[in-house]
C-alpha cells in the first residue's frame, strides 16, 4: 500500500465540443478496496465522443477514457485479488458484487455500481486540479491519464503477455462486440448474421461471429476501408449501408433473412432497419449506444407475426472477472486476432486527433499510450 498522493498528466474535457486540455492532476493514495493503476494504453471509444459532443450528460471537468489497461502500482488495505505489478484490464462498469443482479451472475446489470455517476464508490471524484477542485473520471476510470484510481472489481488481472494496446480494447470494444455474439445473442455454428456498422465494436462482432462459426457473415458500412477490413477479419460479404436494396441483398445472401442482425452504430435509422434484415424467428441485437433521447420506430406487427426479437446488449452481457481473462486467453492462443483491430497509436497529446478521426469514421481503433512522447 502507498499512502502518498501522486501527480499525473491527463487530458481534461472542460466544456462540451472543446479541445481537451493538458493538465497535471492530483491522484490520491488508494484506501479501502481501491487500486492505483498506471495506464499503459487507452482505447478511444464512441462513448467518449458522445460525452465530448454533449450528447450524454457528465460532470465537468472530466478526464475522458474508459477503455484501458495497465499495471497495478499500489493497493488499499482491503484489496485481496490484485497486487502491485499485476497487469490488469479496467472494467468501466465496475460491479458492486453485492446487489441482486451481481448475485445472479449478471454483472452488466449491476444496480450498486457508481460508475455511471463518474465517481469512486464512496462518491468522491477521482482527481483534483492544482487548486484542489474536483476533476471527475469518466465512468470511474478516466484512462486519458498516466494513472488512475479504481475499485478492485474494476481491475481484472490478465495474462501479462497480452500487449497493452490489445488488452485495452478488451476493456470495452472487444468485450462488447464478442460478448454480443457469444453471450447476448448466443450465436451457434452455421447461423447467419449481419453486422451494421464496422467501427471498433462492429469489427469485434465480426471476430466473435468467426469464433462462433457463423456463416454467412455480412458486413455493412459506408466506409470502403472498414468493409475491406471486415472481410480480412472473416466477413463473407460486404455491403454498403446506403444501398437502397440493402435489405433485399441481405435476404438473398442469408437465404431468407439473417438469424442475427447486430447494430453497432447507435443511430435511429440503422436501428429501424434491423427487423427487415432478419428472417422468421430471427433477432436484432442493439449494441451501439445512441445519444440520449433518441427514439426509433419499429413495426410491432412484423415482430409478432414473424416471431422476431429485439435484444438490448450492454457491455456484451459480460462478467469482467470471467470474460476478460477468457478473451485474453483466446488472443494468446491465436483464436482471436485482436491486434488487427488496433489502428492509430499515439500519446495523450493525440487524444483530440483520435476523437476527430472517430467522428469522421476514419481508420480502426485508436489507442493512446500515456508513456509515448
């Protein structure tokens, strides 16, 4: 245990739609079951962009970033499962391990977590500025920083041989995408599937479908670059999302409509499209997170008459302590080529560029490495 506070570099959102500000922040010593983690890598996710654009409410100032991996530096006296030197992936929906949902094995539905309040479990902000004012950490993590403080349930030990950039993506995009396939949808070998939106999460869905043995796997996007990459990951077919005959093509390729259709964008227009892409008894899985207040229109007669289902998917229906090590193991054994999801890599000062690329749907998953120049 360390009883000394530390000063860390971070990128801070001070107001919506503004460039991030470089700052030196105070990080308190870990108490109770808190763990201080030196951040080795942080993915840049669309959820960060939602907050930056003011589409999701959050307290400001705020250190963005919630898709991270690092090494444990110090632990509080009540910590039992990790120790200094452990390599960990950070879970942005840290379960309380006590509520009814956690007891039932549904950590992704935990009602006791305070992560969504962007605070530590005791209600404190994670960081403080030079004047001692509170600076919150996004989803209780704030991985656009050199180090952060998290509850023990958010720090999941994994195989240290997994590269930090890959481990970071396990913290959100990979677990969400692969989990949507294996946990939420329970895809079986030979099932047909379509993936609408081939950004970071969509590409992870493609990898999950390959792992599950789905066929065919139809990728849909507006970016030729992302469609081409989805093919290299195992998609059997690629279609443009603006094709006026998209539904007809999917029905033809899947022999009557897909068994599973995954939406990985979070837009009303694409959500409304899903029922037309699935066949009788098929299911649409909502993986992408829309802006607050978005509404989508669905034909209920079509759902009832055709026996179709719509499933919501939060965090890939995952239990981090179980799923993170499993995904890391699959990567280490060559079953999940997660390194092929990593795109631009830069330092903390490149956060604005990475967010701009995300806004413009450019490239693959950007990863920030705080130790980089």
